[in-house]
């Protein structure tokens, strides 16, 4: 198993104290945490992309560029690049530049995004989101694998003999497909023989297992070697304590206040937006959140692995309102007490 740290660069008041750091302080926190993650032996660091809501992650390529300058070995991922609303030429240029600067450490996770509102912001029809996603992804792939591209599609002007520069550092960077609720992303990933990154963030395990099963079935149906199918999984947040009882005592008020704070009433009943695990006890028992003792978290990740057979596990430490020292302590405990056991029990050849 490989491990990644993800930040969506959330920027809303602390769910209990109401304190709100400045944007500059939040950016510095994320960049510095990535450097610590490298020191602790995490395999990658991911920055999300959001254009609506209480987030500062509208420009992940800029943030990843700052992280690239502070690190030397950790892989740099997006989580996700919202390719459905972007110009593939710009995406190809920005991330190939970053791939050169980081000397080949960039991998994209592409998706249509998990925030309602960004299609209107960019003047696009949300009803066409999957058509936008497919066309723009397939153009991006061509721009990174071909020179002198001639292309004509529905959602942007035609291209004639286009070669984007710079070229990627060492051929096509790996492109994962982010998947949260729909079979469309697993289908597109399978078609192109790409890996799948399931959100595994809000819904019960069975919902994500369905997406992964579809991906593996279609991956083979498209003629790809099933042994080459790669899967990654997110998590709904990480809170480590010495025991389950200690986790409840320490984090119950914080966790449940955060659930209330992030509830989206206009999206109630729509899968993937509001967690059904509204108490910390429910989250520990069956949610995608990693909360509890190190052994509980090990058992939950290995339980997911039994079903998902995933190669990469992502964790988030800045989603509940932990202080900076608490975030770093959490990462250190995960790196020292949890990651070695899971690596041993669930080995992977990813990034070998």
C-alpha cells in the first residue's frame, strides 16, 4: 500500500471556536505540511480543486508549484483537476510545466468536480457535465501523447497542427480518474486503461465497491490486462487516539460540529454531498472516516483493501479543524504506527 495526503484547502471558521486563519496562513500550512509528509515517508501529496464554497483551492497548479520547490521526492497529485470546466490546452501547458519543474513527479486525478456551482461560474451547462468531461479528457490525453494535433469537437474551437509546450518531463504522466457517485468516470478510466481514484469519503463502503467493481469489469472488457488495473481510495478524514473511547471523548464535539457546519440542505438526499454518518460513533463503526486507535484504523483500511484491492490510500488531516501541531502529530502517528503495518499486510508495486 502507498499513502497520500490530500488537502482541499478548506477555509471556513473553526467549527467550535469560529476562528478563521488568513488565506496566506492557510496556504503556508498546506505547503509546509507537504514538506513534512515527505520527511515522514508519505508517497504523495494531493491538492484539490474547488471553485465554489469555503475553499482556497481554485489554482492547484500554483500551490503544487510551491510544494515542488520545497520538496524533492514526494509525488504531487491533484484531487481532482476539474477538467470538465477547463481548457485542455491550458491544463496540458500548466501541468507539463509543473512536471518539468518537479522532474516528473506530477500525476493528475481528473474529474467533473464535487461542488455544485462551478459549471455556472464558467458558463457551462451542468446537464452536459459528462459530455464535457469525456471530450476534454480525451483531448488532454492527445495533447500529451501527440505532436501536431488536429482536433475538432463540440466544446472549444478546433485545433490545427498544435503541439503544446513544454512537453511532459518523461512521457505521459499517469492520469487517474476521480470517482464518487457515477459509473461514468470508472467507464472512462477503463476505456483508456487508466487507474481509478475513488472518493471513499462520504458514502458507505458498498457504494464505492460498486464503482470499483464496474471499473475492473470494464477494464478487462476493453481488452486491458486486469493485473494492470490500479485503484486508489480516499477517506473522510483522519483522527487518531489511543483507543476508541478516547477518540469519542476527544473528538466527538469537534466531529459532529463539523458535520453540522458542512451540511448542504439544498443537496439533501443527493448522494456524495452530505455524510450519513452524523455521529462520531457511526463514523467509527461504518463510515469512511478513519477515526479511532491505530489498530482500528489499520483494520478499517485492510477491510477496504479486501473489497477494493486498492494500491493507494489517501488521508486528510486538515478537514476537521485540528490545529497545526495536531495535524503534524496525526501524520507522524499514522506514518509510524499505521503505515508500516498496512504496507506489510497489503503490499503494492505502484511507484516501485
